C-alpha cells in the first residue's frame, strides 16, 4: 500500500472515528462537521421558508375540502400549481375531521414537528446525526417544502424491521410503497405478503365506500396523468419505465434479503435496495423524493433486534 493510500485511510479514519479526550468519548469529527452544515441549512430554512405555508397546506386544504363536500382534485392543475393535491384520497380522509378543529397555521406547526421527529428517529434518536442528515441536500429541500417523504421513510423502516403492516399507511399516502408486498413475496415471506395485501385491500375498500366520487376524481385527474406531466427531474424517462425499474429492483432486493436470511446474515443490503426502488418508482421524482434514501441509515446502522427494540 502506498504512503498516499495510507495517509488517505488515516485521514478518513480520523473523520469517522470517535475522538477520545481523556476518559471522554466525543463524536467523530466528520459527524460534527456534517451536523454543523445541517444546522446552518436548517437555520436558513427556518428563517426564510417556515415563515409561510408550503406543501403541508395542500394536505390541510385537501382535508378541508372533503370535510365541506368540495371536489378534492383540480382537473386544471399542473404539477407546479401551488397547493394542488396529487395523493390518493386516504390521507385527505384521515385529515378531514382534523381540519374542522385545527387551523392551517396550527397544522403547519404540527406537520413540521412530525417531520423533525421523523428525522430524529431516522437518526437513531440522536440530534447530532439528525442534523448531519440535513447536510444531504434532498433532506434539506424536503424540510424546506414540508412534504411527506420523511414520514414514508419512517414507515418503510418500520415495515421492514417491525411489522409489514406499516406498508399499508405508506401505500395509502404514496401508492408506490405497495412494492413492499412484492418484496415480501420475493423474499419467500408469502404469508406476510398475503396478510398485508388482504388488510390493505380492506382499507382500500373502506376508503372507496366512504368516498366513491372522490376515487373517481383521483382516477380521472391523477391516474390519467400518472407522472407524465413533468413531475420528475428526469422528464425523458417516463413513469412506467421508472415503475418497471423499481419493480425489478424490488424483486432483486427480496431475493438478496432471502439469501442473507438463509446464511444468518443481516438483510440490510436487500432492504437498502428496496429503499432505492421506492425512490426510483416514486410517482413524482423531484429532489424531495431522494430524501427517502435516509431510511437506509437506520437500516444499515442497526440490526433487527436493535431496531425492533428501539
């Protein structure tokens, strides 16, 4: 090994290893630097972006529309139309009663707290790690616009490490997490796959029964577009191609996890591939969607027993 390689390795080691000062064990220098960058980005976001409503207002407004009997979807809306609602009805159905007692401003505060709590949990309940995750720019952008991807990231980790049933609320928000059922099947966990599919179908049926007209709107307005109206950083790649790629990645992820289980190893490689699949197949592939990749952090850092217990 050359002296340059040894020097680079030593430098990387100093950045990633805890700093020992006497009897005290301090965080790695690299983590502290990333956390400082994340803190600076968060300070800018709080100062300039959290002074007004963002995507969270679309969710509150959607619930309010349902509560007052208005149409949920706007056929004339474009992907960049402010506060347009592009999600399946269940999220709005859950929020509808809340909008009757909580104002948009209060909801914004609650939603922001949910996102920060999600980030803290994804960071292993460590504030320094959570701040470091904000240095990953898609996370900073996600916090800026206050979308749903960090919540989905939490649900994905819980679905893979605690109960596959968490795929149901994740799918109700964004649809694409339905790939979790394919992952379970590919991993040979057929009983769990069938259970999630059946319970999910019951939840879907209940949602449709409660608001059949709203589901028709969803299919007519959102389903007809299916990610083809510029809702991606890569408009040259059609949604169906991304969905197909995500499905293939899901099957590969399931098989990798199955082989790891057979060898008594952690399934984290397959789980990380599944998170990538969820991002690739996300209906809208803006920068915010890439924030879901931080779900890999708790999956990679902690084994099954640690995540289940924590």
